[in-house]
C-alpha cells in the first residue's frame, strides 16, 4: 500500500485513474473514512472515456487525512498477442501538482483479469 | 485442361465447405482473416503468380521467405520479406483504449521490406517496400461497440459484486479495511474469501466471459473486411543496394466476404505500373479466391484474370492451394495451377511454396 502526503492547507485533492496496455476496464473507486468502514465516496466507471476518470476528493482538504483510496479494476485485454503488458495507475494531485502515484503492472492474458490498488492519504 | 482444373477446384472447395457444418470448434477456429500475413513487399518481388493480397490482422512483426531450393543443393532462401506494425511496436504497453479508438487505422498500418537475391552472383538484386492498411474490419472484436458494451457491463458487475463480498468479509471478521490492507495475510484471506464467494455466486465468471467472447467471435468472424496496400520495387546492380532504381509501382485492394458459415470469398484488384528507360505500361489483375477448412489447415481455389499492356495479352490463372500451421507462429503456403495466355493460346504450369513466420503466441517480447 502506498502512502501519499498532502498539504492540509493546500488546494483541493484530486485522484486520476489511467488504464494502458489496450484493455477494456471497468472499475469501482472507494474513498474509505480513516480507521473506519464508512465509504465517504463510492463511484463506478470504465475506461471508454478517459475524461471522466478523474475525481475531486471532498472538502475541506484536511478532512482527507488518514483516508484510504481503493481502486478495484476488472479488465480484459483487447489484443494480448501484440500488446502484452498492462499498467493501471492511480495518481493523486493537489491542485495541478502531481503528489505521487500507485501503479499495478503485469502481463495481458486475454482472459478476465483483476487489479486492486490502495493509497493511504496522510496530512504532512 | 481448364475445364478439368475448374472441376477439380470446385470439387475440393465444395468438399471442404461441406465438412462438419455444425462443428462449432471448426467455426470457432476458422479465422482465415487472422492467420497468415501477406506482405506487399513480398508480392512486389513477384514470387507468386497470384496477385491477390489477402486481408490479415496486424502483427507486431512477421517474416516471409521463399524459394529455397536449387537442384540438389539446399541453399539460402532466394526471397525474404519482413513486415512491422510501427504503431503497435511504438505504443505497445502504453496504448490506451482511447488511443486505439482515435487511431484504429494507424494501428492497422503495416510497413514491409523485401529483398530478392540473385542466385548467379549471390547479391541482392531487387528491393521492395510496401505499406498496407485495413480500412474496414467488421469482424474484429476490437471495433465492435456492442461487444465492448457487453464486456464493460460484465466487468462492472464483477467489480461491484467483489466490493459487496469485501464488505461482507470486513463485517464478518469485525475488521476495518485499513487493518486488512496493512496486513498481508489478512489481505490474502480477504482476497480468497471474495474469490470463493464469486465462484459460488457467478458459477465461474471467467468461463461466462469466455463464452460471451466466443459467441461474438463466431458471429463476427466472417464479416466484411477491406484492405488496401501500395508498394514499389527497385533493382540494384550490386549487393549494397546503393544504386536502386524503382521501376515498378503497385496498388492492391482486397475485399473479404463470408460464404456460408465455413467459407470466405476474397475479391482482389491489383494494378502494377512499370517504368524503365524504354517503355511504360500497366498490368491489371482481378482475382477471386475461395477458402474452406479450419484455421490450421485450409484449402483454396483461385481464379485470376490479368491484362498485360506491354504484351498486349490477356492471361487467366487457375490454382488450388493450401495453408498449414506447422507450429505456433510458422505457416507453410503451397499452391499449384495453370496460367494461360488467352491471346497467344499458350499455357504453363505454375507452382509456389513459401514459409511465413509471426511472433509465436507463447513468446513474450515486450
């Protein structure tokens, strides 16, 4: 699990999801409350349109301290013979600045595949 | 003689088409348009009397060699050609779905280069370059929006169900998600719990997805396809190809269409323009080829009409042939037929054999 630090007094936080390796991907994005099983945000999406795979985290910014981002992706490679690797990335931005990212990489198999990424947010 | 060839051609193709029409495995594996590459640069070398350029799906890298033998000696191939799909090679793992949707024609672009060795002095005597694109491919699942919507919905349901089982695990074990993700053994336990529940709930989710995929493939495999290609051929007096002069330019267009469940008809157009110091002329061909068989073993019958402006002659070419998948990534292509000069009333038997190589499915390059 990756821990990403942010400025509690800085601009709004944002998370971006990217799916490369020529895959069809559907995902669920969950923002878990700190030390709790309460889901602050729960969204569903897919990689048909990359413009809608970006989500602003709730305000105030400092309220995100200790929260956990979960990206669960179910995917299927479209041309595994030619495009043999996939990469699924979750990037955390504060304003326009990329703070850090978590990646899952692997081989495309041509059958249904899964990926699970967690990022813990920590106020610096 | 031509009647005999025609009857034999008809018998072979109809026999092949009649084989197990309800055999779903045959239908599933019958991916004629996905099998063996055909390269413009190789065609330019003129090693095969057939002028049809069969449609094929892009491969990152493929090779063709031909004409090995000379008398009793085993010698190096006389002709060699290689084809690459530059967009696939460059983008590879960084390719997104959006990239593909915006550049699907460029994705299908393939560039080829071929050389032919002069057997007399063992030097390169001819050099060919070619390019091809697939303008229409209704049979390709990558382009099927309905298939894509089905798969995305299927995958979305799986993701949502997994989240539900995850919550169930947390409640049952009185754990928070933060506790689980920081402990590898708990995380594995949660993953096993989800997979186990998923198998019971969905009764092998992956099998259902594969079934969906195969269903679309069976429905799609013989849909329409249109390829176009161009190429040019140069001659060089030396092995270093320093003074290559291009004197042949070619254009191909090939349309593929289904014939029943187990057959595929290709209709091809080819125009060659020749230019040298003394003359300029064109050669035009119209070709039809009918395939039948399975992906690994297939036969075909072919009929071609050609007009040669230089000889002021019309030719007809009839052939029977086959393609065999020898091993993963290795194909043999063999054909034999009769070419008849319709204007001068003379005939000649023609045969052809080549080997084709693509990256084996089991080999991982990137």
